[in-house]
């Protein structure tokens, strides 16, 4: 400082994992180059669209520097903790206040992405794939096969009525891969946005007023963004993030909350295309091309979110093709907290047709 005093500033440094610690898998998905494009070009442009109409909306942390050195990509971000942003407790689930704000923030991001595409044309080809890439079939198929046996066995412990019915209808590996690939099919009749791709409570940070009221939200991690129906982000988020008492009861209402903010933002940003209708968005939520995001949530993310952390909780144990690995996966999927959610959620998704895997038979 001018008076000779020292003021400490903190920043967040983000870089790629070494190949031996899982970096090779991440590189195969092309996550960091895509995120670099988001922070360099698209997120600042989205925020500028709102600024141009007099709205002060921050979607993501400020990225102060990006560079590629010796094949690795590095980011330097503002430290959101300085602005009193904190991570949400992903294990508890989000209440109505948090769900509403999260859905509205998602709508702000989606709306800007749709208007930007209308103004500047299609996004790069990298944005046509997200969680699923055609050339990483091995990753998805082996991940499914690793969990399949333990998952079916665990279903008997959830308290499901007619559990055998659901086990019998569990997908074959061929049906699962066909479901994965269906996410890459764009329906020209649907409204399209740039999906975050990994939108759930762990990728949101929040700040609060002194009285504890939720003030602001911000999105982080833009590595799996994908052009497509907003139903992708919505199915993922609504399956993973609400409290258990809200997840099913408010499901349709949550879609409306999102849609109302989406249309409000699209009008302000002056989208020229027809505005999306709520009934069309609700139909998209049941479109078989988007069901992967609900099933993948309950297959992969939700069991981990609800599992108490212990000394055995690590990626190695979860993916080990050993007797100990199989025991760990069964313990993960038979966890009473997970079973308590799934005894209601699995039939709900099943009755909506989201888990009708015969729809993917050729």
C-alpha cells in the first residue's frame, strides 16, 4: 500500500490433475479446454447481455487469468470466500428458499446462453456433447457394469413394494448405452440452451444477509456444458438437490418456478424466437432423450451424496473390481438414508416413464 502497510489478497488457483491421479480420464472428456472457453468468452458475454439492459447479474466467479502451459490449463479466480460465499451442505438437501433461488439462477444462465446463440450463431462442436461422449463408451459401460449387481441387490433393502418388478425392469447394458447416446440427439422442436451439465448443490455457492436470508448465488465448474434442452439440467438438479420432503411433492412446481424466471429473462434480453411454453418444457422432462440425467443421478451421484464419510470412502474402493470393492458398493447402495429416498423416488420416476428402458430397444 502507499503508506507502506501490507494487504493480503487471496485467490483460487485451479489446475488439471496429473495423469496418474485421474487426469488422463478427465483429459479424455476434454473438460478443461471447454471450461477455458466458458470463462474466457461466454460467461463474460452472458453477463454483458444483462448489463446492456441494466441488470446486474453475476453468473460465475471472476476468472482473472487463464493460461495453457506444457499441455496443462490453469485458472486464477477471485476468492468468493472474501465476499462471504460458502458451499452448500449437499447432504441435507435444499429447502424451498434455496431451490427457488437456484432454479432462478439456472434460468438466468440458460436465458443468456439462448440469446447469445441467436445473436452469434452456434457454439463450437465441443458443446454438442456433455456427460456422454461417443468415444468414451468404455467409461460408461464399465461404470454401469461395476454397479449393476450391487444396485439390484440393494433394491431389496429399500422397502420398495414389489421390488422384484423394478429389479426385473432394470436396464441391460445395451439399453443403458442406448439411453446414454440418446442424450446426443437434438430435437429441433424443443427449446435449447447451454446446459451447465453438472448442476446441483455442490456446484453452487451462496451468500447470506446478517439475518440468515439467502442473498446471492453463483455457479461454479463449467466443464460439462452442453447445448440441448434445459430438461437435462432440470432433471439432474431436481433428482439430486431438494430435501426429501420436497423432491416429489414440488417436482412440477419447481419446473414452473424455473420457467417463469426463464421467460422473464428472455423477454428482457429480447429473444426473437418464440418463447418456450411451460407445457412444452414439461413434455421435455419426459422425453426419453433426457431421461439419462435422472437415472445417472440415482445410479451415480445420489448414493455418494447420502453416504456418511468414513475411512473407506474413496474413489479407489468405489471402483475396485474386487470382493472388497463389491462389498463397499453394496454398503453404499444399501445405506438406509439412500434407501429412504429411493423407496419413493424410484417408483415416482418409474411411473413417469423415465425408467422405461425398453424404450431404447432397437
